[in-house]
C-alpha cells in the first residue's frame, strides 16, 4: 500500500504523506516513495511546483523508530562521510528545480521539521503545532539542521532545540520555520500558488538556485559530520533508554 498520494491540478503536483496511523513518521517506505515522487516531478515539464502536505492530524512525527530509513551501505561499513537516506531526501527537496511548498494543518515533530526547512515556502493553519523533541529521547536535531539553521532565528532555535517545547503556528512564522500562518492554510496558500502558476519554469528554477545556494553550502560543509553525529547518538545507550521510554509512553530515567 502506497504511503505518498499524488494529485495534479494546473501545473501543481500535490504529494500527500498518507500514513496517518503512523503519524506520517519518516519510515523507510515513506522516505523512499517521497524521493521517487520528487524525482518524477523534477523531470515532468508539466509540473510548475510541488505542494507537500499530509493526511490525518500530523504532518510528520519525525523518524519512525520502528522502521527507520536505512543508512547508506558505506555508512553501515563505518564510513563517517557517507550520506544517509534522510540527508539525501532533504537535499533533493532543496535541489529540485521546481519550488516545493509545504502545507501544514497538523502537528510536526523532530525530523518532520527538516522537511519544512528544506521546502522553499511553508504555510500553516492555526491548528498546526511544532516541537524539536530530539533532546527528550537523548539525541540531537543533527541532520535536519542542514536546511533549518540557515533559515531560523538563532535565539529562538536555541530555545526550542534545547527545551523540546511545543510552539504554535504564529511562533513558527515569527522564527522563520514557516512563511505564513492563518486560520485556513488553503486561504494562505492560494496567492502563493497563483504566483507560481504565473511564473516561468526557467525563472523559477534559476531564482530557486539563487535562494538555496547558502543552504547547499551548509550541506556540502556539514552533512558528513552531522550524519556521523546522528548515527553515534542513535546508537548510544542513553538514546536507547529514551526511545524505549518514548515507545512505552513513560518518562526516561533522566527526568527530574
């Protein structure tokens, strides 16, 4: 059963994460299907832009702890400079020669926030909530920092990275995590899509290249180190304790 649904209307392909029973967690299947769909969008001359959205009340809960995306073969052999599957997906969104627009009407956690950071534009409804929960299970928001840190307010991101606090759509817009927020995400999205439909494919591709240059510099400089950090943290005893507590809906032993 597919977990990424596709639809098309007037130059816009919508990709909907469709595993609501798993809170659209970033499983091996979901990441693989999304990467394949983006590749097809990039090659399709009829696609002017991509909208990335979701079914259910969660955009993405982050990494699927039961079925995580696989590491590359070279990383499994111990090469710290090998990219992992999530890094490759985030870079694919940033490098896609078409704008990618996130439409969020639910909760976004941990690795799911990396998808928002990789998108060129993100809109959210007032029902959306956000949290960097990695610190609460003993890891760090390592690879998702590649697209996020160049875009976010430094003081705000320090607070939310370190505390794991939940925040709302207006705060997400204030700190640069989303472009705009409103009561109805589709009302916010409408002028964005109208503008993209009026723009030339060449103009969009070259303008996106200008806008993402510094983000791609961050990938080139830091991806290997952050991938290695993520792998080391997820295999640590403290992270195993944290993930076990999370799956069992208990507090980890360090809560005081």
